[in-house]
C-alpha cells in the first residue's frame, strides 16, 4: 500500500504582544472555515523555509528572512487520501504589514485562546507546543 506524503510548511507569526496569527480557510477550499497557521505546500525544489517565505509574501504581503524562521515542532497526520507532514516555524520579525491578500479572515490570538478556534486536525496538536513556548 502506497501512501501519498504531502509536505506543507506552516508559520506561527508572533507579534510584539505575544499574539499568534491565524488565518481562516476560505470557501471553496477543503476544510473551509477552519482556522490555521499561515503557510502552504512545499513545491518541488523548495525547502520548507523557502516555501514559507514565498507563501507569506503571496498570502500576507510580508517579507520574512530565513534567519527569522525558527523551527518549533511538526505535525504528522493521516487524512483519508494522503498523509500530511507539516513543520511549524515561529517567526517574530518580518518586514511589511500583515494584509490578507487572498480574501481570508485573519485574527491575532493570545496563545491561551488558540483552542477557542476550530482548526484542521493536523494543526491542533501544534497548539500545546506554542503555548509552552509563549
């Protein structure tokens, strides 16, 4: 039995007040309406860090330097038709103003309130690591 592995990089952007950015998955995407850490699929030839730099620019209009991406933990989760492997990075410094370029809702959340938001199953285990860090 062959399992399709999908590599997705995610980023916990942390602002000066210690809040974490969540983005709501837009209508028309799988798991629409759920809240997640920004990021996206790692394309062939990209490292997870390069993928995040590209995705954060495309989705949120911010520029992140690779040195500002600190690996924290990862999720490994089986969905019915693929297995998701998702490294989570923490970023506290970026250039630009966070702006929703893809029409997604954005919210800054205190770490102890992250569990108040419905998340995809792969994102939920990451919350306790963030709470421990912040």
